[in-house]
C-alpha cells in the first residue's frame, strides 16, 4: 500500500507532466500495481462479507443458502488473484506481440497457423482484450504464411508467454484424400510490447531495410506500392527481424516493424539473462517432430495435451480449446514456472 501511496503522491506533485516520459512511467507502474491491489481489496471485502454471513447463519439457517454463491464467487476471485500473483516478471503486465509461422506440412501447416491465430483471437475476446494486427502474409491456397499481432490488455504477455513454442496438429487432411491423416506444425513466439520506460537504441545505419508490395487484403494501393517494410538487424551475432505490411502507409509499417524488432532485441537480452536464449532463438531449430510444446489430436481420437515436463494438462475437447479456452494450460504453465523459479 505504501508503494501506491508514493506513486499517488508523485502524480499530485506540481509539474508532474513536465517530464512526460517519467510521468508515463509512473502511470504504468500505478496501472500494474492497481491490477494486483484492487483484486486483493475485493477479496478482503468478500471475506468480510462471508464472515458476516456465517455469523448470521449461526442464528438463522436460511442464510446458509446465501453463503454458497458468495463462496463460489470468492473462490473464482481467489483463483484469478493467485494467477496474477504468479506473473512477477518485469514485463508480465505488458501488452503482447504474437507471431505465428507454419512449419512442416505445406498448405496444411499454413491452414493450421490460421487456426491458431483464430484460437488466440477468441481467447483475447474472452479476456476483454483487443487485437491489433501488425503483419499478415496469406498463403496462396489456404491459411497463412505468417502473422504478427498485438494483444492489448493487462498482463497479456504474462498469460501468453505459456504459448511460446511449436504446436502440433493431427487430423484428417481437408486438402488431400478423405482418409489421409496429416500432421502439421506451427511455431508461436510471444514478446512483450516495449513501452517508453525502456530505452532500446538501434542506430539506423545498422538497419537493413527492405520494402515490398503488401499484397493480400487492402485493395489496389497495397498491391501497387512498396508499402510493406522489413527491417533486419544483426544484434550480437543474432539476426533479428521486424516486418509489417498491414498499413497502407510505409512510414506506419516502418514504425510497426521497428517496434517489433525492438521487442525481439529486448526478449533476447531477457532470455540470455534467464539462460535459455539458444532454445528460443537458435535459427537451426526446426518447426517439426520432437519440438512441440502442445499436441492437438483430432484423429483417431480427440485430445489436446501439453508435452512439457511439469505441465500435465490433457483436455479431450479439442474444439473447446481451439475456440479459445486456454486458461487451464496457461495456469498450469505459470504454476510450473513459479515452482521452478522458487527452487533456484
């Protein structure tokens, strides 16, 4: 509570907005702090109400019926609070930038990438988050060659970090023989959106810029002008890219691509600090058998299974998961991650 009082006092100081970067930093800290403290205060209030009901129930049994829905509501709030409390990373409270790329499987894999995109859009809608598309490259026959989008909402990155890795689909192929079972792969990467409180300087002279016709949806303008932008930067031996083609304006696509590139540079530094940068950014890593974090099996049985050690979740309802019901997987991953960090 003391930290919040200090931040509130800063906001009330004369000239608070004289330094806008510092002011935005304070507001961001306040936003993250309130997202934890307000649920705690609501839980405390719910506990007081339940205690009062319990006292009344001792005198009148009729109040026992009112306690059950109150207890259920309090349990839901406690579960949500516990989940947020697990997200203690520096950028867990940030918006998320998600990139999906198909792997082994051809058109089938491109279609699978589009299915995953839809799954995350549905999940975001369930959370009340917004989706802002950054880059999309359609596949000629079906699905997507790649897609990058921003998920805007409190703790979007904290939740979606559980999705980083290769996702495997097994189903009867809609693009071949009716009795052919096909295995497809797609890779998901998730980055925190970097706000103004974090400074990442990338000299423009070290950037390689490529432009291209955007193509796809958007009308004749995008097909005729070089509005798409790809930025390439060699950062300490790792080639980092940012790409955008969804805007009609090249400068806007440049800004989107640069923001994505900065987010990737930040992620590399964070992953190096945590010791697993090679696992996430090794260019030789394959989007294929043996590398998946989750399998979605639609034939010959239905099951979604997390393949990671320590994240033991299996859900038979594949359609439910593909419709955005990912909470059980995300919660299990966060519990595993928290337990692993506590052992260090």
